[in-house]
C-alpha cells in the first residue's frame, strides 16, 4: 500500500524526474491543452454546430480527470511528508488551502457549475482556469514573482512619480482645454483618460488637445511617458538578470559543496569557484569528450558515474572525480573518450577560468596537475607544479 501511494505521489509530483513522472507530466499538460482548446473553439457558433459534440466530450472528460486528480492528491497528500502521516486530515486541510490546492480546486469549477444547475455553455468558460494548473510547471513564473518582490521599492517610487505626473497632466489639460472641449476635458476625471493614454504613449486619438498650450503639454507628457516606461523596463530587466544570476549561483554553490574535491575550501573560495563553474546534466550514454578532440574545459563529477575508455579497458570514475584536465594542462588533444555511464550532474570549468584559478590559487590546481601527471604515467614532481598556460 505504502509503495503504491509513494509511486502515485511521484507520478503527480511536478518536480520528479523519473521516466514515469515525466510521462505523467506530459499527459497532464496535454490534457490541459486539450481541455482549454476545446473550451475556446466551442465558443465559435460555426465550429460548435459541426464538431460541438466531440469537443464537448473532450472537455468534460478532461474536467472529470481533473476532479479525479483533485481527489487523488487530497488522498495522498499526507504521504508527501512523513511528518504529516500522523495528522492526515490536518495535512489535507493544509494542502487544500495552499496555492496548489486552490489551483486544483479551481480546476473542478466547470463540473461544480454544472452540478449547481448552470448551462454547459457558461459552465465551460470556467475551463479557462485550467491554464493556472500550468503554473507549478513554470519555474519562470516563480522567478517573475521574486523579481517583482525584489524590485518593489524602486517600482513603488516610480509608480508614485507616474501618479504625480498623471494628476499634474490631467489638471493642466483641464485648465487649457476645458473651455474649448468641455465634453472631453470638462473635468479632471475626464481629462485623466487623455493623460493616461498619452503618458503610456498609446494615445487612442479619441481625446486630442486643440489649444497651443494643450498641445505643448501633450508633447511634454508623451516625453515623460517614454522616460517612465524606459525606467520601468530598466528596473525590471536589471532585477530579473540579478535574480537569474543569484539563482544560478546558489544552484552551483550547492553542487560545488557536494564535490569532495572542494570540501576543504573555505566559504570565500567556494563562492569564487562557484562563480567559475557551470552545471551540466548529461543522460546515461552521452559522450562527455572524445579522444583526439581539442580540450577547452574540464569537469567535476557531482553525481553519477563516467567511464574513461582507456586502452587497458574502461575505468569508472564517480562522485568527486574530475576529468578532462590533461588537455587543459598540456594543450594536447583529449587523451581518451569519456562516456556518461549513468545520468550525471557535472560542473564544467573552462580553459580561461582554469588558468585564472591556477594563477590565483596554485594550491588548488596543483592537486589537479599532480593527478594529471599520475594519470599520464609521468613521475610525480617534488618541486611545486608550474602554472598551466
Ligand atoms: P583529457 O586528456 O583532457 O581527456 C580525457 C580524460 O580522461 C583525461 O583528460 C583525463 O581526465 C581522463 N584520463 C585519461 N587517462 C586516464 C587515466 N589513466 N586514469 C584516469 N583518467 C584518465
């Protein structure tokens, strides 16, 4: 019983990586796409008259699947966290009130609407909410939310500036234009419509100043609008790129700290190394490097195993090992082909960064240089290793 619940939980976990979980995820996404497409297309009277029955069938099958999914998730949620197993109903209540629980509950709205007596046409429109079920798959959405949170200070200041310009522009437009165009500029609330369309540079053209002062004001407001939007975009773009860099750095840091080769490094040096390393995921069977090709980077194995194809037979290297260092040190082509034996997580260090590291932390790279000599069969050196490059 426990095993099968764990298996169901894995299949429904949006972050699980097993082949079954990946298939279940694809099927889930496909159901959402089918359901939403059926809902959208059904609103066209022509299409509904010809293929409405088939589309209806697809829509309601998807709706029923999402109701079953909700019930299954509610059932298995205590198994998601072993600490919750003793408090099943509390865990279920907690999940039902969570963001994911509410999203899944919203997915049942078409069925609930039908059950409460609504016609199937309007009830189907609730199917648009199924798109929110894609939110847990979209890592980028989480990032966007973090960007807005991180940039809320400057964005709030900019919004205040925007409001000040908006009110000032509407007030001046009222002063200049209300006599000539009382219908469009007869009050500040009426002039606000002109001010907002001009400030956001769309300007529908339905409200246009006709006095000289009004037109000069219009030009100034348009220029101010361009400035505000440029600042808005600039703040979001820099915060977005900062957040991406921070997220990548944290991921790499976590991987670096798992590599035994770096375990004795202090926090400062780990941070420095983490900035130079780039994570790579390779599936089992992928060629990491080919004998005879030029070498432009080396790898540290975080998880998984790689096989070095040596003339004497394959040699398996696992967590904590490094490969591809010889070509960087000697400048010679790759001495052997290396294949991922299992799914692998690697950290890549490219040639320029390896040289940079060697120049600044010879103690760190001397262990790599020493191991490369041992692997190539050269006698170990007693004096310090020369800097590569
Ligand atoms: P490189 O020559 O750049 O590319 C192939 C890599 O295989 C090589 O660096 C080493 O990292 C690794 N390698 C080659 N020979 C051996 C060996 N005898 N033992 C372990 N690893 C090796």
